[in-house]
């Protein structure tokens, strides 16, 4: 599972729903923040905070935490978050918990963070509930409890929290704290993907590409989600887009498009894509046949630990002249310098 750790929530969205401004136009303060006029925003929030406005106390704390319109001051931020909590603001507990979890101005203390997240969750704060779920899942500050983590993720997911929907989908995909259920995984991943969660888009694309359990392969929908991730630069998605194009899974096979997708992933260091490029150059599919290029890409993938590339190198060693092999190895060394490898998951 890839936990989706959230950054400290600004909670600025609460300001509009927290009642009228106390002597200062709250909307003006929010507008100043949104347009990047942080000095004006901090000044306005400060005036409201002096009058005991809990939302302003919290928002000013966020600005001190991030150094927006004021000098960064973690101790001041913590003081303001505690004051907001004292004035009854749901959400301040989450921010205090994050301060302890990240060690901002205080000793890193997952146990204390968990206590604050629990307090926030008890008051119905979905962000605090989500962070508490992450702690139970990883056993940080609390005893690991995958079943409780799954329940907390689901409660937060039911409120529409995208990150919780994604994590719950991954739990159902792998049977982590819940019975494995690819159909439910697809349901939650799709909710998060439709809300724009990049990892959910990617994972849903994989699931629909391969199929699992009651989820049948759906290459058309898989391509739609994978393309979103691929365009954003995800190498694994680019590799799978190449496979869809090469095999003609959603229309006529397009070897040239496959070559372009493989190339983009290979240049990010994806060993599977590097190997696939080698095959295309060897076979002259989607690109002119070039054994030197094929050898070079196999060599790069092999140095990244991809075993099929090593076997293909052995075949080419028997076919190429020594001078061609030397040329290919010089090329592969330059490729390693330019692209490297990162050992991403691979697809055959």
C-alpha cells in the first residue's frame, strides 16, 4: 500500500461557515489569502484572532507555520492552534496532531499525535480520522491494528475524503485489514479517481488493465485512467499505455504510439520500458531496426536488474560484431548517465 500522507490542513474553508466576522470582513481576509496577499490576510486574521475568533486563530497559525505574510514560527503556530482548540474549533486537534507527528517546534511524538487525532476524530473531523487510520495501519504511536485502520478509512471515505477513498480501495485490493474484494476496490478507487486523485487513477487503470476477481479487464476504461496518469508523467502508466497501443487492445494496433510511450517511460529510468524499447529496435516495430540501439537499451535494463534483458543481451552477443557491441556499450553508458534506472514495476 502507498499511504497518502496529507499535509497540514489550512482549514481555510471552515472560515466561510463559521459565522460573521468579528469587526473585520472575514471574506476579505480569505480573498487576500487566495490571491496571495499574505500580509493583508495575516493582518486581518490577527485582528479577528484578538477578538477570540477560533477560525482566525487557526488560520493565523497556518500562516505562521508556513511563513506566509509573517516570519515562520512553529511555537507561535502551536500556540494559536491550541487557542483555536480552546475556543472549540473542530479541526484544530488535527493540526496540533500534525505538529507532533512532523516534529514542528516540538519533539516528534507519534503517541501524542495519535491522542490529538483521536480527539479530533471523536468530534467528527474526517482529516483527523484519516491521520489516525494511517497511524493504526503503520503502527505508529499506537499498536498496529489493520482492521481498525480499515474502519477509520471507511468512515472518512464515506464523508467524501478522497485520500481515504484511495487508501480504502488499496486495502480492498490487497486484503489488508479487510477481505480482499477487487470489485469494492474498484468502486472506491473510481470515486477517488473521479475526484482527481492521481494514485487512484493509476491503480484503477492497473486493476482494469489486468482484471482481478469479479473485475473483468476493461481496456477502454483502463486506457482512459492510465492516459491521465501517463500524460502527467507517470512512467508505469506510460509503459501500460505502450502495451495497449502495441497489442491493439482498444483499437487498431499502433506500433509507433507504443514506441513513443515506451520511450517516455524508458527516459525516466523504467527498466521494463527500456527492455521493450530494445525489443522494438531489434524487431524493427514502430521504428527502424537497429541492433546497436537494441543492445544499448537491453544493456541499460540489464544493469537495472531486469533479467529478460540479460538473456536478450546474450543472444545479441552472438550476432553482433565486436565493434558494434563496443559502440552499443558506449551508448548504453551515456543512457545510464542520462536516464538511469529506478527499478519500477515492469510489465511483460
